[in-house]
C-alpha cells in the first residue's frame, strides 16, 4: 500500500568538530507509517531526529513536511507544524502532578480543570489511563512514559518521534504501548521509531531506514528480515551470540542478608529485607520495572548507601559499613545506570574519568600524585578494547554518544580485575553489536572467577547471560531461581508484582 508522503528528507548533512554526524541522508515517511530508524551508537540517529524536531539546524540539504518546505528553528516551531517527540530521558518534574507537567509542555495550556478533563479523555481513548491529579514522583516508569505520550497526543501530531520508548517497560506494558501506536497509525499519525530492540522493530514497524556512520546504507521492510539480519545490516558484519563458559561455581564472593535501607533518592524506593548470594563464576540477573529499588540496591552494594556490617559481605568479610573506596579495594566494582553525573563527570575528559574509579585498582597514582601517563594508557586500553567511537581520550565525556560513553564506563569497571561486579543497565541505549560485546565481556569476567550482579530491564539480556534470576519489586527481591525453564510470561508477571503461586496460576490460565 502506497501512503501519501508526510516527511521527506533530502541530502541532509551535519558536521561537528572531528565528526560528520549525518552525511547526505535521504528518506521519506508516509502518513500513518511506522518507520524505524536503525543504526549503531554514533550512526547519526539522534542528530537526525534533533534536526527534524528543531533542536539542531542542518548544514546542507532540505526537509519537506506535508508538501511544504520545513525548516524548524526550535521545537516550538516543530510542534506547531505537527511534529512531537517523546525522548528517551523523561523531562518531567517529580514534585508536580500529571496535569501540571503536561501544561508545562504546551505553548498555550487551557485552564487546569479543562486540561485535566482532556488528559482523562485522551488517555482513556488511547488505552493509557492517567489520573491528572497524581504526583509524577509517585508514578511508575511506565506511567511516566504515558505522561510524555499524552502530552504529545494533546498537540494532535501528524508525526510522533519516539526514542527508545520501551527501555523501562514490562512486556505487558510494551503490548499496551504497541496497541496505542497501532491505533495512532490507523488514524493517520506517522511514527518515527528508534530502538535497539530488533524483535520489537520487526513486530511494529512498516519500513526501516538503516544508518551507518552517518550515511543511509539500506532500507527494508523489517518483518521480512530476521533480527540478526537487521543487526548485521546496521554494523556491516556478521554477529555471533555471546559465548558462555560453563564451569564449576566457586565459593560465595558476595552475600547480602536481610538488607533494608531507606532510599536517599527523592520519591525513591526503600529496600526491604533483600537477601541473596553470588558465587565465583556466577551471574545473578535482577529484573524489575524502573523505580522499584534498582538504584538503591546498587548504592547499597557499592557502599554509597551503608548498612549494618554483616548485611553485605565481600569474600566472606563484613563490608556493610565500608564506603565505596574500601569496597573497591576489597574487589567490588560498580557501574550505575545514570551515565551522566553518577557514573561519569560529563565535563571531564575520558582520561580523567578513567582515573575517577580506576586509581586504586589500576595503581594510577605515584608518590601521592596522579600518574597521568598510566591513566592515559588505561583510558586508551578501554577505548580500544570496547570499540569506543571517539576522536581521542582527551575528549570530554559529554561529547560521546550515549552508547559510546556506556561502552567506556562499563569497560572502565570490567578492566580492573574485579572479584565482584555490580552493573545497573549494562547495555542501556547501545546497539546490537556493542550490547553483544558488553555481554561477552561480562561472561568472560565471570569465567575468570568474578561474581556478577546484573540489574537490567532487558529480559532478553538477563536470559542470555544470567545463571540465577530474581525480580526487584517495590524494594523487595524475589528468591533467586535458575534461569533455565523460566518463561517471559512468568517473568513479566513477577516484574508486575505477582509472586509464587500467583504467577503459576496466571501462566496456567
């Protein structure tokens, strides 16, 4: 079926110092079409959608929208033309309610009572029910995404851009979102969809444009390709699944016993009686919808959030009252989810960021002074080993694409010969090739004898690399159980708060 053309991109190019982000990009999106934009990290996807949304101006080329020249100078102009965008990182104020957050995203919001009524009506119409009076800080990650989507839908967009929209959703919430997007498509709204989850692309999207290093290298109908074929088109090479190294598990290297801790994060989730063990060579996968205590668990394991001494044991020794440096000295390294600000100092160079956590275990000081030569060598080892796309180690962390910074930060931790590794969202926002490389590196460290805790919302990831599986829900951890034999339905129900016999009952039904 040929659709009337809505958006046409012709010869768009954009350069930054040292990198050509987009190079003569051309493609078109039809009315009501769900169009995937695929590519590795640093392929130019984000720059391209920023130009469509008016955040960045192209150096060359032209855009046409609904048959007329389209040159948005700012997002307000894009929205006025009928273009809306849901970003990967939510732009919501937790201390305000749903209606107040929606109003902040509108050029001329109506009176609050009228707006609340419209939010209720539109959210019900599209199967995304929301209470306009609820505080955003009290919402789950999936409900927060609904706020972002409803804010866009109230503008009656002709084109909706979505960047990694399912990264914080349970499988059941993904199905709800897809029903909504298919409804929008049937009503004539086009959707430009960015995701690294290729099975989702195959299930949802009508067409795909594939970028590699800023250029369009292919277009295809996703459902006619396998996920591996799509991934190989993106990277220009064949891919292999991570290779596991089966072997005997060793002694327990991390033990957590009845760990309860109040959340130091505003609107956070306190930990309630968390217990588990991890042995040498073992990977424990912890799933859960965002906001159920994942950040707090990482803080409690890394030493940023202290507990009673015997609540956390590293290598058999009490460590609950030790700080991050002392736990790192004991062999535990940690990589938090927030790569901008928590895992990295955005305005510091990659060399400086390598020193921040590598100083102790990599011996990056000499007589009390920073050994800059050794630090630079360490940073460049990580860049080379993990294929971090950057002009050099001197570049500021914020200058890298999100996925390339993620590769650097994970590599920085894994290359410190750790005894225990704790990672929250190891492959968040990275492409298929990079995700496979990170997962393989984690498995390699486990094979070398490290005990690993991977906290992730990517269920496929956990099923691929974990030996044991547990779910964090409202600060409570289910009893870890072997991955073998678990189904996606069971896991999804556990993530939503169902446990034990309730899960079994649902699955049998």
